[in-house]
């Protein structure tokens, strides 16, 4: 049964704060409750690896438990399927479209100036803000190996902590899988598909240290009665796939079932749509493909165990009743679909993300509305009774947390673009996605002649058949081109983007 909406009449007020106009919309319940915020983000996490999203193989009991208590958003999408730009986008509440992609490897301050980030807005509203490990971008493995901040935004935090880990240098049984058919390459660093079944326990690794530090902070803030916004960033399952050996035991490599392989699958995919990491390019034979999948699942299970430690501490400290918990990822991940691996592309596996929001006192639910990561900033601000910056581009999901049948968006928008398409060469991944209920439309470059894809998501959810050149779908393609052009105008409309 649908739940009764508990929000009272919305009171809209204009305020002047730090030179910006804000809109305040808070319910009676929000005025009575000052929630803490625990924001958990995993790196490169695919929905296909979570039991609560339907995985029959990967074991994620702690994230599943959170989903059973909160609202699971089944159609959530990132705004840019690459770590740095996705994180800056969700933390500042703006679309990344039209900016120099390399500029998004920083904290975003050169783009946004003195605009308040999501945690900074909470800081200015009286919250104590802190992060542990990767919230904004960090290079994995290099910044984890050195324990450095990476291109962080120090203005967002009252305190910040990094979690140094050995990554590919961890003691244990390791293998480099990428471009190593003869097996002669040693285990190596960099952004490589490397597996290490590591000796020792969780505390050898960055994510184990991150969970421990975050739990210490939760206990400290509870003792000190601090109202907090705490960001906890886990780096797994980002490569290298390194975790204590016990997490590999449930995943027998030979038993892994790879996605269906379709003959001539790439024939109707534009060149820009062929992912940068493929089975052929990385020289992944079937054995290596299965090992990548098993090692990825082991890394996810390791990360899930760390999430469990946070949830247990919340419960033990009596913080469950006044703390909002958000669990998500910066983007999805290909695990052999279309013989693609990793991120970057605009297909479902890369652009779609897990999103769970648990608000104390609200019933568990599944919301099937389209939502975007850019929506988190305004959502949590509203639920916590804070004003929402008028110019940010996300939409509040607050109503969907009370009524899961509420429709926030009729489609999702994601991009992977650099230099505003100024280069005459359209690189792999350069494109834009509009994902509606029936159709997914992808356009590479700023002109359709650079390559387009259209998929019927009801009949072809795995996106094997590109209908874009079929004359029967000419009108649908034309409609999506118009919608995309309008969406680009909207995305570029904010006066906050200095590059505009």
C-alpha cells in the first residue's frame, strides 16, 4: 500500500546566504529532527554485483541489510562514468557537461569558485564535516599507496583523513591479468587489472583502515554530541583487485558465469562506443575473464564487510535513530558485457549506479523513478531542514522517500565529454546519454553523424541491437535529438561554470 504523505504544506522562503539565493522547504518532522549524515561511496561499484539489486553470486549482506531498511532506487544514474568528474558533479550539485574534463580532476574550485559544496553547505549550517579516504577524486592506486589527499577540496571539511594501503604490493598470491598471456609479467602497479589474494586481515588494507577510522569518529561525535556530515570513501572494488584471502574463497574462478557473447555484437556499435577496455585489447582469455569477475566480487565482499562495521557502530552507539545513511558509487562497471570491462561508456553497466537512502522513521521501499547522483545534495539538504541553493541543478528526492511511486524524473542524463567536443577526433566514450523508460539514446560527439545508438529497453535490456539506423525508428531518434539538445542547454545554463 502506498504510504500517506507526512509532509505538511511546504513553506517556501527566500534567504540571502553568502551572496546566493536559497530556497527553504522543510516539513514539520524535519524541523523537529536534526539528522546526522553518513555518506558512504564505493569506487567502481556495479549494481550487478549487489544481492539487493539481483546478483545471485556476489555476497553483500551488509549493503542488503541497509537496502532492506531504506529506499532502494532501482534507476539511479551517474552524471559522468569516470571517478573524478562524477564525484565533483555530485558534491557540487551541477552537471559536468561542457567543462574541460581535465579540470574535473581537481576539487572543482577553479570551476565553482566560492560556491558551497554539499558538505560545505552543511558546515555553514552548523554541522561538523569530515571525510575518511576517497570522497573527491584520488588516484587508485597511487594516492592510496602514498596516503595523500589527491585533488581534494579542503574547504569542504573540518577534518579529513587518508587511509594508506599497500595495494598491489600486498603480500600474497598475485597475478597480472592484463596483456600477459604468456604469464611473464610480474604483479605491477598503475591502473592495471591485477589480482592479489592477500595475506593478513582487513587492517592491512586501505578500506579496513577507513572503516576503523570512521567508526572511531562516529563514537567520538556521539560522545561530544556533535551534529555531523561524515563522508566515508571505500576504494574497492577499483583495480587492483586486492583483498584478504578469505574474501576470495566463495568465488571459485572456474565457476564464474560470463555474460552472453553475441556474434558480431560490435557490428552496429559506433567506434566511439567501443569501450576503451575490451577482452581483445586487454588480452583476456576466458580464464582471465573469469578470474577478473571472481576477483571483482571478492573485492566487493571485502568492501561490504567494511560497510557492516559502520552500520554496527551506528547501532551500538544509538545513532541509528538520528542518522541518515546514503550508500552509492561514483559510476558502474562493465564485467564482460559486450566483451567490455571497466567504466567510461554510457551503456547501462557503466552509467547506472546503486543508490540506497535510509532516513530514520521512514519505511523501507523500492523507488523505480529515474534519479541522478546530482540529486543527492538538494535531497539531503531538504530532509535535514536546510535551505537548498537555488542554482544547483539536482532535484530533491524527498517526496520519493515518503512515496516510492513519486516520479522525480522521466529520464536520466549522463555524459562523457571533454573539451566541449572541440577536438575533430571523437574519442572513445565521448558522448551523451538520455535514458528514458522505453528507450536509451546515446549520441557520440555534438552531431548525430558522429554516431548514435538507440535501444528498446523493454525488449532489449542488455542493449544488443542498435535501432538508430532503422527507418522505422526515425521519428523516435528525431525526438531524442531534440530532447538531448534541450537538455544540453539546461545543463550548460548555470552561471556557476566559469568555462562558459
